[in-house]
């Protein structure tokens, strides 16, 4: 029987994966799902799960279903048996924020980038794969552990993999409410996701080179009342994100909204003059 068209997550141990796997399969061993949860697919993605045999493929898919990955299902016989590709993975199933992907065509492919409150490091890693020397900063040590793990996994991808970093990538612990250890005009791109400190916008604007871009996405008042964050001061009012950028001296180029309306995003630019 042939393979389906959905992407594949191979959850076998790394040694078995390297010996052979379905072409284009992503790899994340079952033992790593907790530490490297940020490398799991988006929860709304339909994908096949490969284990050591058909029974374990079904069990792993059920474990993912229980974690909220409704689209996970046991591999088809074709995917389960396919070992045509050897060596490191050429694909990943994790994605950066749709807002970052949506604004990507406007962003440079060379230069320096900073991911503020970087969390698991997906966005800094994506920027490094794009070709930007990227830094990620976060105050939480456990976030930086996850970020380093994701970056290591990306560097272990096959050299042809689109998500393998092509520029230097580093993470550091820093409190972004205090002065950051970079001079003004240090970055071509600064970004932040699911984080809101209104006093931060003038400071990040100064970190941009003339013509540099700010990409920001965070929670809106439209998010469900019972959703994180519940405190209203951590949610944006209508139009507030663009207003924060304008007040910081940035030129708003585009605005966006997540599919469920819970997140607002903005692409803004520092003037060249």
C-alpha cells in the first residue's frame, strides 16, 4: 500500500531513524517529547506517526491525541514500512508564528536579529535558518533549556534542510524590562511573540537600524476570557499595538490578526532618515 500525503513524524529512537526512514519525515523520538515539546507539529495539523512497529505507531498517535494533537494518526502501511531515506532529517514539523511567516517576504535575509522573550527559540531559529545572525533572550532558565535543545536539533538536520540555521544563533538570559546588552541600531529585525510590556517599545525601536523591522504579536482583548493571560493589562486594546509602534517613532507597515482573533500582530519599520 502507498503512502498518504500528510507529513510524517517519526518517533523512533534516533539511531533507528538514521538507518532509514520515509522520505521527508521529521524526527522527534518519544523520549524527547517533554523536553522538546516545541518541536511537535501545530495542534491543528494532520500528520502520520511512525513507531517501531504498527502497534507502537498507534500507541504514539493516541498519546499525541491525548495531548491535544487531534490530527495525529498511526502511519499508513506505506509510511510505516518506508525506509528509502537515510541519515539526518530534512524536514521539521514545528512552525514559527503564522504572523512571522506572513510578514517574511518583507524581512531581510541577511543582517542581525533579536527575539525578545524568546521562549522555546522557534523564532530565533527560524531567523537563523533564513540567514540572519540571531539572538534570543529570555529571563526563564527553563525556556532557554528548551531553546538550546531546539537549536541543537536544527543544527543536526541534513545540510539541505530549509530549517537548518545558516547563520550564527545564540541564546542568553536577560531581563527585557532592564537595559539590554546591545548598542542602539544593532539589529535589522527585532521580534517578540506572546509578550507584552508597553514600556519596551521605545527601547526596541532604538535597537533597530534605520530601515530595520519590528515584528510583534501578542494577546488581544478578543481572546476568550478564560484563556491565558487572564489579567486585562496583558491584553491589547483594539488598535493598541499599532499605536504603541507609532508612539515609539516606528512606521506601521502592516497589521494582522490570528485566525481565532486572540492575537494581534504588527510589522513596523524604523525610518531611514
